[in-house]
C-alpha cells in the first residue's frame, strides 16, 4: 500500500506516512497492477518483426537480382549443362522470401496496432522462422512463442485488442 501524497510505502493501520508525514485517512490505495508479459513485450515484438522483414526483403531482392543476372548468363560463361535449373529455382526462392517478408511486415504492423488477427499470423510466421532463418529467425521465433503462445497470453492479447474493436 502507498501514500497518496508521496507514494511512500504505508503499512495497514498506520496513521501517518513515515516519509512525508501526511495523515492517512480512509483506505490506502493499492499500487497499479503490474503489466503482463504480452503488454510489456508486444511493442518490441512488433518492431523486431518489422526489422526482420526488412532484412528478408533485402535478401529477396539480392537473390532475385543474382538469379536473373548472374545465373541467367551461366551458359555463356562455360558452366556445365545441368545448371539451367538454378535461375528458376533461385527466382522462386526469392519470391517466396519476399512473400514471407510481406507477411512479416503485416504481422509487425498488426502487433503494433493490437489487431486481433496479428497474434495468430505472427505465431505462424514464428514457427516458419524457427527453421528457415537460423540463427536470427530461430531466436525471433522462440521469443515470439514465449510472448504470444501461452493461453494466458492469448487472454491478455485479447484484452489489449478489445479496445481497438470498439
């Protein structure tokens, strides 16, 4: 319990605050409830997903440019005949990486805005990142699951998202 004058700690039944000397009249107010795990971490999580998606976007662009410049001219450089599959393979990989980055941007924005759908989308992306972007994607995936996966996190996130729906 705390004094409403200075915020100092007050024991039950104490008549005067030991810090400021103010008389304690009536019930002593309790301190504010501590913020839950989701409330403390959701902003950082959203920013991390935005940053991680920016790096994925850069990687996708570089991969696509390499696939369509360097690997498009491999046969002119004397590469073996069996390498013709590299250009389409790398182009498709770059497009998939860009799609993952786009969904990451959407998830990060959704977390920052406390959208109801953002929790599920972010958890799906976290699971995918566990295996596809070692070590940073793995670390972000584990952190995301630690914040958003428990059932009490679902309830807390729904409480954060509820004012947005109204």
